[in-house]
C-alpha cells in the first residue's frame, strides 16, 4: 500500500508537471529548494527526538563515514580506469591515422 501511494503521488506530479510545463517553470526551482530544506529540518527533528538514534550516533556516523569513503574511493578508481581506457583508445586512433 505504501509503495502504491508513492507511485501514485509521483505519477500525479509527473502528469501535472507535463500539463503545466510551459506555465510553472518561473519559480519551481525555489519552491523545490524550499521543500527540500523543510524536509531536512523535519528529518533533523525526527532524529533528534529519537533517543535510540542519539545514543548510537557515533556508531551510525562511523558507518556512514566508511560508506562514504568506500563510495568515493570506488568512484575515483572507476573514473581513473575509464580515463586511462579512453586516453589509450585515443592514442591508438591517432597513431592509425
């Protein structure tokens, strides 16, 4: 039921956005940014009001830091590998001409 509600809300937003695409673009960025700030504030209230999360914040923060570090490291390795492959391919193409 929860997933269905989310899908219906997103689908209705897409439909309304499609129908009003030429009329509402003037300020939609500011409105979206405002709602994101509001959601972050409400998330902070929810986390701050949960004693279990507050007691384990160091553990959760450590796990989040490790996930971030692994994600950044993986992205750097993948980017470097792709760059190396592309530059090698470009050198090969130039030598064939």
